[in-house]
């Protein structure tokens, strides 16, 4: 119980972070969950908790969500997440983690290059990205930073980005959880831990709304870059 209480406090802080930059909660919580419960339990617990965290951002930014790109992204992303979750149950994802770490770091200059060239992600790009990110979401522990350049590349920022990215993630994680449920890995203890941590994530996401209103665009970009660097480190550290 003390461990779960501390996890709830950590989840509240992680919820605020993800509520501000659109991702990052898994990067903070997953290493702790793996140490406490092992990866077999940590992955489904985090999937349940992520549903709540993304729900908080959807509630906070409901009026600013752009549904066309969300649906285009989720249309291919949900089947991809189901396929990735099935794959996760059969193979070790170490090689995928290395590839993702390289990708996260490459996205820092690439996001700026896209902005300077004034290229914009289109709906069909969203669908293609949804299939890839959906598969990786089902396969590995955390792919939150992958969706950041996709949605910002579509021209979103602030509440529109936070709400739209959360709505798509909500659908992807639902597909992943459905697969875990069918595989019988959602034991009552796993569900209970996910609910407790998820509730704290949801509260943090709602608290973050006031902070987002005060952020300058430059600060927002720097925070996203910091999350991408942290995401790369999070993928590489477990391999040491």
C-alpha cells in the first residue's frame, strides 16, 4: 500500500507533465513499475493508467480537438496496436527500443526542418503514421514521443494538439487493452493498480490546463524536445 501511495503521487506529477507537453507519463512511471512489479505486470498496468491520463486531456481540451486527423490516425492505428500487442506477447522488443531511441533524437532537428520548409502533414500522412505508431504502441512500453511530431506536423499546437493527440492515444490504448484482456493478462490486481495510478494521471492532466494557457510557443517546443531526449534515454537505459 505505501508503494502504491507513492506511485499515485508520482503519477500526479507525471499527469501534469503529460498534460502540458502531450506525453511523458509513461517515461516517468514505467521504470518504477518495472522495478516494483516486473515488465509482465508493468505493461498492462501502464496501459490501463494511460487510458485515464488521456481521458483527462480529452476532457480538458474537448472543444479544441480536431476530429478529422484523429479519426484518420486511429482508423489504422487501432488495428496496428492490436497487431503490435499480439507481437509483444511473443518477441523481445530490445531491437525496437534502439530504433525508437534513434528516431526520437532524429525528430528534434526534423521538426524544425519541417517548420522552416512549411511542409504540412496531410490526412493520408496521419493514416500512414497511425498504422506505424499504432503497431509500435502495442509492441513496446512507451511510444508517446512518436505521436508528437506527427500531430505538431499537422499544424497543431497548444490545446488542439494536446486534446487531439490524447483522443487518438485513447483509441490506440483501448485496442491494446482489448488484446491484453483476450490474452488473460488483466488480473484483478493489475486492473486495481492501473485504476489507482490512472486516477492520479487524470487529475494531473486536468491540473495542467492552467499551465498550458501560460506557456509561450518557444517554451512548448523546448519541452517537447526535452521529452524526445528523455524518451531516447528511456529506450536505451534498460538495455545496459
